[in-house]
C-alpha cells in the first residue's frame, strides 16, 4: 500500500536538494540565519521584485509617504483614488525598507534592537497597511492583482525566515500547478484540430521550461540554461502558424486567427505567472473559459460539415467539459 508524501519532505535529486509540496518537488535553498540583517536583505529583494511586476508608477520613495497619503485621502474620484492608493502602498513599502535599513545600521554599532522597538513597530505597521492596499493594485499586464507579492515582505519581517522559505515553496508549487492547468487546457483545445498540427510539443516545452524557471533564482549556476530554455520555448510558440490549405474558407481563416490570438494569450499568461512566481487565478480562469468557448465554436462549425457529407459526429464532441 502506497502512502502519500507529507508536505515538507526533502530529497536530493541529481545532486540538488528538493522539497515536496502539494504534488511537486520544488528546488530548495539553504535558509540564512534569522537576523535583522538577513531580514533587511530579504525585504529589499522582495520589494524590488514587487515593483518589477505591478503596474507602473508605484515606486514612490519612502520620504514622500506623507504626500502620498494626503493625495490618496483627498481624492474623490474612485478610479483615480485606486491609483493613488496603489502609489501609497508603494511609498509604505519603501518607507518600511528605509526603517529596517536604518535599524540594521544601528545594530551594527552594537545597539541591541528589540522586537518592541518603536521603529520596528512602525516598520510592521507600514507593511501591514501596504498589504491591505495591495489588494487594489494590478499586475503590470493590467488584468488582475497579485496581492501575494504584497504580503511577502510582511511575512519576511513578521515571521522566522525559515517559515518564510516554507511559504515560498508552497507558493511555487501552486504556481507550477497553475502552469500545468494552462498547458493541459491549451493542449486539449488545439492538439486535435488539423490546422494546429504540431503545436502540442511546443506547448509542452514551454510549460516544462516555465516550471523550471519559476523555481530557479538568478544567482543559480544553471540560470543561463534555464532562462534560455524558457525564452526559446516562448519564441517558438509565438512563431507558430496554423496550417491552412490555399483554398481555405473564410470561416477557417477567421478560426485560425482566433486560435492564434488565444495561444498568444496563453503564452503571455504563462510568462507573467512564471516571472512573478505566483498563481494568477483570475487570469487563468478567464483563459480556460476562453479555451472552452473556442473549442465549442470549432465543434459547432464542424457539425454542419459532417451532416452535409453524411458523416457521424465524432466522439471528440463530448470531451469539452471533462
């Protein structure tokens, strides 16, 4: 009788430590000592990562916090207030980073910094407020928020670094699951449509490379191969063109164009999720729904042709929602 692996199980694969979470073996890293200095470096890296993935214009310096708060609180237009709230979140994050940087400098002088230190409390309060405001911030694609990124610096500040690492492994496993969902749905949508012959391996290569990329840091030795594989797989899928006869009907040409646009959406979504290293459930759900609509339209268009030529419906018509 087989037993399910427990989350957190570790093993070495090809000389690399991996940890198991929710069905995936994720690349694991050595946890640094849980010091204020280590938290500083971690929060700085997480803050930088955050601003790389959210909408433009939010990287407001911490010394403009009072101005950002005033602009947000006095704004009455809902749409403008959302943007100013996002800018306030950015200022709060940068202010928290400023504070913890100064605390590390003071600690380096031999001054003992206790958790109840006033500046430590202020840092935590700023990160908490930014986390709340982060729910209104959009991903750079403009499609949805990725509030998980706003919570990471607070977790790094408030919890032991080892616990933060564990939370990241869980999130990476969830990211891999999202990538598999997108890949599986894309393959099921296009692989048996004659005009999209040969697309299945391109999708599989992209998903495999994306999963490898999302667990790999830029400081890893194999990042050059990992990133190159991901970039090339993305380019190859982007270059794919449907196969149509010279005398293809206008309806088929339109269906091919719609399919290419859907594939492009999926490719971009895989790229966004991979780089952010967090799931994007709203965008994923909408993409899956788009695949289902496209699939139904293709089957619907095929039925009149089968009836016209006296052909029986194929078994393929029943797999859309399985």
